[in-house]
C-alpha cells in the first residue's frame, strides 16, 4: 500500500526509466544532428553541440573532492535530509552545494576553473575600469550596445542590463578585485539558490517534499556551469525573490513581500530574460491566494518593492526598454542571427536535460501524472489561518493522504510554472545555444520534481555520474 509521505503513485518505476531513456535519446539526437550541421555549414558556433564545450578528457585537483562530495551525498544525503532539524539542514545543504560546485570547478584547476573565468574578453571584469563614473556609465550604457557603436561592450556585458556588470564593479570597489574574488562570489552566492528553492518548496508544498528534494538540489549537474558563472549569481537572486514571496503569502509580514519585490526588480536588471521568472512568481501567487485574500496588503507591498530598482536605474539614466530593443538588434548582428532556430528550438531542451539530469526527466514525468490525477488543491493556507501551515511542519512528520496529495499537486504546479518559463525562453528565439548556462535560473526549479521519485539514492548516483562525466570529458566555456 502506498505511504502518504512517499512519492505519488505512477504505475511503477519502469515508466520513470522510459522517461530517462527518452531524455537520453533527445541528447543523443542533439549531439549527432548538431555535429552534422556544424561539420557541413558551421552555423552552430559551438564545438560540441548542443553544449558550448570542446572534447578534452582531463582530471585535476578538484577530482578527488568532487568524487568525495558525490559519494557522501549519495550515501548520507537522503537520511540526513529526513532527520536533521530544519534549521540545521539549510546551512548543511548550502555548504554541500558550495563544495559540489567548487570541487567541479577545480577539476580545471584554480586558474582556469575559477580565477580567469570572468576575466576573458567576453566577460564583465573587462569593463570594470569603464565604470569609474557609475552615473555616467549608466547614462551612456545603451550607446555601446550595437556592434558598430563606439567601443562596444563585450558580449556578456551587452547581453544584460547594467546591474550584472555593477555587481563586479562594486566588488572591485570594496576591495574584492580580480577574477578569483568574482568567481568565488558567484560560487558561494549561487549555492544559496539551493536553500531558496528548499524554503519555497517547504512553504508551498510542505516539509516532507522539501526534505526529499534537498539531496537532488545539492547534487545537481547544473553545478558544472554554476562554477564559475555570473548566471549562478543571477540564479540566486531570482530564487530568493521567489522564496521571499512564498514566505510572504504563507503568513509572513508584508515586509517579506516588499523584499521579494525588491529582488524581483533587481533580477530584471541582471538579465533581460529573467522577466520570465514572472511565471514562477505567478504560480506562487496562485498557490498562496488564500493568504493574499486574508492579507491584501501583500500585493501593494510587493509592487512597491518591485518599483525600487527600476526607478533607481531609470533616474540614473538607463532605459531598460531601449536597452532590450538594441540588444535584439545586436543579437542578430552576431552568432544569434546565424544559428539555426530549427535546430536550437529542440536542442536547447537537450541542454536542459544535461543541466538537470535524468532524475529530473523522470521527475517531470511524475509531475505530469500528478497534475492529471489531482486537478485541485492548488492553494496553500497561510500559517495564521490554520493550526499548522506548511511552514510549521515538525521534522519529517507524515501528513494524511489528503494533505499528501495536495502537497504533491502544489509541487507539481510550481515545477510546471518553471517549465513554462523555460518553454517561453526557448520559443522566443533569443536563447539559441549556451542555454546550459543561461537557463540556470529556471533549471533549479525543475529539480524539486525529483522529490516525487522512489529510490532516491539510485537516481542521485545517476545525477552525480552525469555531472562528473561532463566535467571530466568536456572543457566547458562561455
């Protein structure tokens, strides 16, 4: 008989393996077709399609540490996640995620793996000196976007609103200069996204599912691209914006909604594409609608916080809409205008498979089963409206069957919202290649689907092996 705290029934694990097998076939097709296209027309602009990587088996100082972290999480992760006090689990998850990301980065050594990642000619640290007068740099930012403009920005700078570059300018100003500090900032801050997702899942779907998801969030193959990429920092900011909103709608003060809005505003000025995080935020509002009805002040607080960062940048002289309009032109001036949409529209999801792993592919199958089986229970009560809301669950206590079904449905709804955002990014045509890095802020929200899987250790092994193989057989770059 099915335990109420175990994953939702899905007619046996064999179909999970079918889903994972289909994901493998998608990746294989993307590799084979991509290599054929690149060999004949050279229009993909990647060496190892669908990834921006090159073949290069190697090992390094991070190899033993990465293997050790993987073995430890597989062996002890599920049991520790189930029994540790919640307040102890969160810092442990952060520490383990940091160790996993950093050890994978150090497979390439400190210099190549961390210290110079953000100093290449495409990266943000190349232009730190051009921001000696920040207000003037913001006022003139859009004047350097197009390729034929005077002294155009490097690719990654031009591809984002100026808050992305300002992150590294401010690090430089406080004395954390150079690629080493910038890289470690992205690793340590990016690892907090794991904690933010756990906080969100606990608030909206209960502690049992959050605990089951924890080892998968720690041991995600996405760590290959989070160390060291500025997109790891963007991922963390977006994840905490969602987490604070989830806390607000489940019984926290309006201040949490205001802080969430503040981070959402910052998210939009870190990356144009992260406006699609609105899909995940909308899912949180739907799931927490009872809390909003009981505390209508949450929405004005959210909107007030959301206005702060856009207002500050607008007053400083940066026009977000003009920046995005010029970026679209610049995108089509470069490789983005040549890369074939007909390949990348289905090869990008293959990249997503490599970022999130085969366990997530199986988890997404179960997500679909849950949504079809339980089309209801898409709301969570605020903590003050019942004796114990999801934010006050003790330990890994088992809910009743009805509550368990509602929890899995809410989790499935949240994951589906992230999948919708990813689909919109894919269809937009503005995400052709490099999505293994660019889609990190959406990919982390697919990982909680793994909480629906039985036999977590077997799936964790698959996740770890994928990350280790990718990192040791390929030389990734961006």
